[in-house]
């Protein structure tokens, strides 16, 4: 009897690839439990998911069974050893609960790099040039009469500070360097793949980096220790008129502190693709003309979505065949 793998969330782009990857390798089951409680029942001994060894998960499954929190992890069948998440961020999975049960998590980091980096590039350009407000004015028939050229800025020669120089941050650095912009970054560790023009600031020099930044772009993952990481103190260290861009997770930034800095003019603008309580948006953000806002669509292209699905499925296939894969998350290594 072949091993069973479960797709928690439908495939939109890689149905044929899924069939090819698992042909002769595993039997693919599709989540059809209509609720979280029924999913728990189906995971019990004798249930239809009883023998599942690996799960492919995307965020669409939230609408049926919710997030993969400690409660859900506790109800997974004892046979389950792997969760292949489709996405770079995996904060919807309780990594510590998985580790405690001997379940390994993989994600799809490289697949989202280009699409998310180009989203950050758009947000940065729009926030500095006030393009989003200009488009709103044009559509309202007001041409550019309300545009204040004195508060808009070119990118060339300005300093971009990146928090978290992983795959997305590094790709964004490459795009911004072309203007050219000066690029500096802070990560827990120096990135050995960073080019020589990308200057590293360690934790002891983080404040020094912030005081030089015209743009602060956030690319750190959401973990318990990064909730509110960009706090009031960090925001106030930025030079007056600086711009914040966030394509990571909304909760990484203290939203109230950011709004206060917009209100009193310390921040010159923001470009946001993510929010603390998605899909709910703080209505106060909608009041700022210097805010460019997107509905968490950083990776939302057909090209990238297919790459993510194929990479997550490949990780799951590699686990079934080899017991490991290339994209194991740090908590499970």
C-alpha cells in the first residue's frame, strides 16, 4: 500500500505537476472535511486521514479547518511526519508544537523572492513620489492640483535600509541598487551572499543604520520575538521624512506607533502590503494621503503561485522518497 499524502487547500496552477510528482510514489488525498471538528474526527484512528504521512498546506485551508495552531497539531494522525507549506512565511503553523510532535515543516522561500521584491519596489517608489495619491486625484477629476512636489523625492542617491536580508530582501536590494540607491541592511547575521555594495550593520550599530535611512523596508519573518520589532523607538530613530515599506507581516511593526509618526509628520509616508489583522485594515490608515496600501498581494502572480505550488509539492515528494528536502524551516533543522 503506497503512503498517503493530503492536500489541505486546492491546487490552482500545478495539478498536472502534482500527478507527475506523486505517480508511483504516494496516493494523493484531497481535504474534503467541511469543518475543523470534522477534520479532527477524520484524523482519528480509523478515519480517512489516519495513515497520512505528509500534508501539503496553503492558506486556502484556513477557510475550512483554520490555522495549524497547537490544537490542530495535537489532532493530526500519529503517522504524520511532514507539513509542506506553500509560502515563505509560515506563521500560520505552530512550529514549536510541530517540533514537539516530531513533525518537520518546509516552506517555499525562493519562489516568492522576485514577486515580493517588485511589490516592495513599487511601494517604495509610490511612497517617495506620492503616486498612489496622484492616481486617486486623477480618477476624481482633480488632475495634480493637490500634489506637493516639495514633499516628493527621487530615489537616486537615497539610502535604503533593509531589515532582514534573506531572499526577498536581497532581491529588493538588487532592484534598488540599479537607481542607484545606497543599500544598507541589518539581519541577525551577515548574509554571505550580499554584494560588496550592501553594507551590514550588526545589532550594536542598528541605531546608526536607522538614522541614515531614507527608506526602511521590512523583510523579517513573524515569530514571537519579532512581534512589534519595529517599535516606537526604532521608528523615531529614522530621520524625519523617512518612509517605511512592509511586505513581511503586519504584526512585525507596532502599527499604533507608525500611525502616530504619520500623524505628527515624522514619517514622510508608508507603503504597506500587510496588516496586523488581515483582511481588516485599520481605518486610520485610509486617512493618510501619503500611504500606499495594497491587499497583501506581494506574491499574487500566476507565475509565482505556480512556482510556490510546485516547490511545496516537490518538498513533500522529496520527504516521501528521501525523508528530507531543501527547504526545512530553521525551527525544524
